[in-house]
C-alpha cells in the first residue's frame, strides 16, 4: 500500500479548494460524531489562505461545517508578540476566523502563552501541557490530534522541522522549542514526530510549479519508509511524517504534480 494518497486538480481551479474543503469537512463530521469535537492543527505560511479558500468552497457547495465544535492548535508557531504579522495565529485570525460562518468560540483557539515568548523552552512546555489536557486518549495516555494540516517548504521542511536539525530525532517531547530556525524568526515552537505520528490523519497542501521537484523527492522518500529500518535514512522532514492512519494525504495542483509519474 502506498504511504500517501494524492489529490490533484488543475492549477488555479476551484476544484483545488473544494477537494481540500470536502476532505476537512468529512474528517470534522466523523470526529464530532465519535468524539463530540474536531481537533485541527494548522501550520503557517500559505496555509491560512488555503484553508480559508477550502472552507469557503465547502460552504458554497452546501457541505455542512459545524465549526462550533472545532478546536484549533498550531503545528508550529513563531515566538513573536501577540498580534504580530508573522505569527501563524494572526494568519488564521485574518483569513479563517474572520469567515462569516466561523463559529468556534475563542476558548477553542489554542494560542501560545505570549508572556513566555522570551523563553522558548517554557513556552513549549506550557503548550504541550495544554495539548495533553485536550487530546489525551483516556487511560491510554496517547495524545492524538484528529487532523494536522501541513505545508511543505522549498527545502522539504514542514512545521518548524528543518533538514539536518537535531529536532528531527526528538523522541520524547511532543512540542519542542527551536531557537536556531534557518528561516526567520529564529525562535519558535513546533510539533515533533511523536505528536505527528500519533495524529489520526495528516494532510499536506502544495500548490505551484515551484514545488514540483521537491514534491517528487519527498514522495519518493516517503515510499521507502516501509522498506528501510531507520527513519534517520529519510533526509527530507516532510517525507518522515506518517500518522496513525499509515499514510498522508497530499492536496496538490497539477503543476506541482507534473513530475510524479515515477512515484505513482
């Protein structure tokens, strides 16, 4: 079985947004039906805009979105002051939380503790504690997010997990601080692989011809996960993500997918 599920549509078409919106709506409905809530973790970059477009497309298509029971986490966050334009929270606040049909209460939005932005370690500890309290699975002590929505950088990074960084080998922390991000700002907190691996589902969004070569490399490496004994042999952070479902779903435009014939 492939380690990924690929969904593609013509570049610039409304189908791209509707595919993603329908997928999120279905995952949300299933989670609410079984657990009375939907916990969605979102990374930054271009994702807030893509998520807003997806939700609008779903709403316009008449797909139910019961956002009152949604909880939002940040798969990574820049340690900047509250309201800063570079924060992932600000990106979602501007694009998603401003949607007219968005109904999730403010207490369901898990921001970082801005009083701790000067102390990345304590900020990460605080965020992990709050996520554990929300997402722990009964007596199993497994912390599981319903869906993590990620992007993919030009170097293959995802969330704030960068190629060659020691955090790629973190095995105990669910949320880790990073003070030397190669992409500014340098101080952040991020989901680690233990938390990504326990997620029920993970979806990536990659749009644009500029993502084609890296997407080809990532999916080729991801395909080898079942064939190699040590995950350290996988060099690209995005390729190392494998949730409890056993595969990631990729939403890509045709331009980004143009080099994928060899890995399909």
